[in-house]
């Protein structure tokens, strides 16, 4: 609602409902979502799932409401006296005219600073290339020994050990104890990683911790831990917190597991699966070997069948040679007979053609005489036609007309056919049979 509309409303008398409605619209349209910090008091959680409380500091307080469809995403229980930060819309509850905050989400005080620090470090390390996939080291398919970096007292370690015992009980495990929570935990974790790399006893390392809030997991968001992971010569699997928990260590690690148990599954092979794969490979090898043996046996049978006694082989070749010789003699005799018949046919045709040769020669002479006579007559007709066309051409020649005393009159290269084409004073050109002249028009007559 604009100030102009408020001024217009000022000119008329408002009801209480109109006042509250206009005030609510003005607050919601002109004040954006805000982060507000304060202490919880008078918290009431109804069966509907909605939370009602007041947010206060040393000098003031404001009513707040957090509806059930929004607070279901908060994984901790607020209590009176807690310092919190809320993202809220400033509004007015119309029926009672109460000024209040409609809360979108809530976090414990101080988490905002932690989140900003998290984002700044994440951006810095990402620009430095610590998250680049090209820097990730591949996990060994069958590690000879696994190292676990965690606190010996955590439930996460017990979950990993039970998972490894179930999947690959023969796999050796080395535990590198470290603090996983507290102010000195980051340095302890970095030192444990460096020790594991110096001793080089393991093919893969698991960095793990159980679930917790942001403060509990903060040691894994320290730059010291990130740099130690990036500098590690051994592939590192991060299994920190629950599936929804993300830390800087997860981004730098070579691979992230959703849980510590998931990290153990990524680091080891299931013995049942390996046994099944080995059995499948054994069966494939057996079938392949058997097929090779059977193929070799067939080849031996074929070669045995083709093996013949040398004397029999020579006898077969002699018979084959004799057969080929007979075929060659028959083919040669057949070709000779064909050539003889063709020669006889040619002689007969030559004899017949000799008797008709004289007749053909006489016919050729008669045709030549007729051709010469016909062609001379044709040339005479063409000469007469040419003379006639020359006479017509001479008659139509403009020069012949001029020879008879006529002339052609021009005006600037245009032939004059009518006296209307010229005017008095025009300079004309007159062409005769021999030569031409120029004249000035002094008088024009029309007929």
C-alpha cells in the first residue's frame, strides 16, 4: 500500500477491520523478509503443529508464529531462553490487531556466522582447485589394508568395523585415533592424516564421524583439515554425519559417502559378491577351455580324415592326370573340327559371292551414271533459282532506286517520310545515288 492511498483513506472514516487490513498490507508490501535475532519466551507448541512464542531482547519483544508445514524441517527442539535467529515476514494479525512475525525458518544464534564462514572457505578452496575432479584419486578395487581416522569411542567406528567384518573379515584394519569434536579437533585430524601418509601402511583411508549439529561437525569445516586431505597421497573416503550433512572435508575428499557405514561399503568388496564373481569366472573359464578342447578334437578328426597313404595319393594324382589328359585331347579335337567346318563354310560363301560379283559391278556402274545425271540436273535448277533471286535482290536494292533519280532525306539520322516531321529552319541531309548534300528548310507544303 502506498502513502498516497493511506492519505486518501485518511480523508474518510475507517472501520477497525479496514484499519487493520490496510496496516497489514502496508507492512507486508513494504518490509521484506528479515533475519531477526532474539531470545525465545512463552513458547507454546500446539497439537496442530504450530509454534507460538515471543522473541525478545533487553528492551523489547515481538510475537511470532511458526506454522507446522514450515517447522517440520527444523531438526532441533527450541526452548524458552534460547538465543535464535529467525527469517520472518513482518505482518499484523487482523482479528486482534497484534503486530507479529510470520517465521519462515529458525536457526540457533551463531549459525549464521558459521554458515558465512563455511561459504567463504568453500569458495576459497574451490577457486584453489581443491574440489576439482581431476585431483581426485581413484579407490583401489581390492585394498590390502584399510585405515580409519576417527575417535576410538564413537559409534561410527563400531558401525564401520561391523560392516567390514561382515563384508571382508580377512581385511586388515589400522585405526588412527583422533579428536572429532572441539577446538583442537581440526589439528588432531590433520595430524592423523599426515601420520597415515608418512607410515604408508594402507591403500585407502576412511575419515568418519557420527551425526551431530553444525557445531559438533565444525572441525571438518576447518581449512587445516581440507589442506591435509588435499595433500594426502592415499585416497580418502569421507563418511561424516548423516546423508544430509555436508562439510568442507566432503568436497575435498576423493569420494564422499552418505554415512560411515556407506564409507566402509565403498572401501571394501563384499566377500559374497567376490565369491559369486569368482564362481562365474571359473565357470566361464571352464566352458571356454572345454570349447577349445572340443574344437581341437574336431580339427584332429578333420586332419586324420585328410591324411592319406603316399602311394594311394600318387595313384589318385595319376588317375587325375590321365583324366585331365583325355579332356585336353577331346577339347583339342573338338576345336579342330570347329575350325574345319568354319573354313569350309567360308570357301562356299566365297564361291557364291564370286558369281554375283560381276552383276554387282554392273549395278554399281548404272547407279553411278544415274547419280551423275540427276546431280547435274539438280545443279542447273539451283543456278536458275539463284539468278532469279539475284534479279529480285537488285530490284529491291535502295541504290538502284537512287540510280533512277530518287533521293533519301534525313533529319539528324532519322528518315523523313512526311513533311510534318520537319519544321521551317531545320537543317536536313539529302542522300543521292552518288553523294549527299545539306539544306535548310525555308517553306513546307502539305498535300
